[in-house]
């Protein structure tokens, strides 16, 4: 496996407190991560069962709120520094542990802490912390993806309820989510960023229907959600009416921490190296192929450069919260590198990466798990340069805000 213990440039060696913290986290994950969950993550599976996520979240919760590493102690989190959060995220990736529950833990939770009323915090934070509910995000719509402010799904105020009609699309995990947080049009008289309201509601509310969208890799993780006179109590509104755009901007800014996915790419690279060192029928390995070795070396150089850049940006003056348009660099470089590593993995496992080969196939019983999932992971990861703001949009941001070009 790739040597990543040093975290680059002797960073941990200069901080004994962080090195001790790393050892504590590493030991806990190794002794508490269920093997069935670890195996599925290690195989680059694109479909993690709902109960796996919740079971792991519950294990982390019992360890002092570790499942919500970016939450303060006041609300049940561990109150970790940015450096500790960075180390925790890396150790999860290196141990083949699932990603944290991004919609509830990483996005909605901190937004509720920042802007929610005491009633909303008391009602919604504990179930997220304890791993009792799954959330999905209702933002994108047909013709309102990268230009999110163009959304048209309406929420009409009638007494003490809003009545929602319209549709959301590309809604990740809506088929298994218990609740949705979303943006809805409540006024069309001003600029498109105005008149948007942030609402929370139960996915079992009458009038909510979910239609699956099958992705190119054959998986089902995204959906189109329809609203037919869906009633949502005013008490489930976050903040002020018509001010939802500002709350959404804050929520989306939370994606900047870890957006480059360096830790997951490090683990993918290490796994790829172990695959390539395996002997073939003639006794050789793919690592003896100089052309392939050169591609692998180029990917590792890019990854190490991205790792250094991420650490410099995250732990510079002000930390991740001070990141401006520079975050777009991490998004572009990180997703392009992810896709490149997935392509290398497909090439590395060769015929075992047939996209229509199911994981339980008996046609190739001697294939390692990663061979069965490689092509699905490759096709699925094409999405990373689109979601969270497409890379084309990110490059426009860099051109204008960083380079000062028009």
C-alpha cells in the first residue's frame, strides 16, 4: 500500500498532539468498523445499503459524537479543530470506512446550528447525531442545476402551512431518505435569488412521490421527486421566508472541506498499486509495463501536489471558513484526478471490469471484488465533475475571481 502515515512534509511529526489523536482514531476505527461494511467500501461499491450507513453512524455516535466531527460539543459533536477533522476524514478513507452522512451531518446540521431556531435544533439535530434518520437535498430542478437560483417549484403560504407543487431532480438517495431539506419559490417579483424559502419535510408526506433515475452504470442513487399539493408546516421553515438563498449559500460552502477527496484518492491509489503488483499467468505483473507505470506515477505526482495544496488552503489564515474562489481549484483538480484513477483501475483489472458483470456473478468466481465493481465505479464517478457546481462553472469562477479575466 502507498505510504501515507506521514501526511506529507513531516506535518504530524511536528505536532505530537495530532499524532496521538491520529493513533487514537486509527485504533478505534480498526477495532469497531464492521467487516461487512469495510468490504463493501473497499470494493468501490456504488450502492451502500441504508442500514450500513446508519449502523456506522450509531457506532461513531457512541464514541462521543464522532459521527458529527464538524459539530460543537454543545450540540453533541466532539468539538474538534479543523486539523482533527482533517485527520479523522483521512483515517476513515484509509480504513475503507463509509463516508459520513453528508446531507444531514455535514450540510444540514451545521446550517441548523448557525441559523435554526431552538425548536428546530431540538427537534432535528439529535436524530442526525444518533444515526436515526437519513436526509436528502432538494435543490436542483429541470433547467435549474448549475443555475440553481432559476428554480420554479413553488411553495404557497396558506395559513400555517406551505403548499408545494413542482419537481426536483437528481435528488441523491431520495428513495431511502426519511426527510428532505429543500429550496422553494415563494415569490417571483424580484431578482431570482430573492423569493426562495428553505423548508424541511418528511418524505412520507402525502403528495410526495419518488421516481428513480437509473444512471449509466446501472445504479440507482439519484431520483426525480414530484410534489402534488404537499403541505409543510411553517414551523418547519429554516429562517425567514424568502431568505433561503442566503442559507443555501452557507450550506453549500460547507462542501469545501474535503471537496478534493484527497484521502479517498490516496486509498484508491494504494488499492490500485496492490492490484497491479499481483502476478499474472506468466508470472509478470502490470507494474512491469513501463507505459502503465508511467501513467500511475503521473497520477501519484498530481495527487501529492493536490494534497499539499489542499493542506495549505485548509490550514492557512482563517482555515476552511476563509476559503473563497480558491476552493474551485480543489474541486476541479480533485474530481479530474478521481476520474483518472478510476480509469487506471478499469485498465488494471482489464476483462474483469465488464460493466454488465454483476457483483454476484458466477461467471468469473476467481475475480477479486474490485474487478467486479471497477467499471461501475468508473462510469459513476463521471458525475463528480458535474455535481457541486460543474467544473466548467468552477473554471469560470477561477478565470474571473482569481485570475481577474473577463
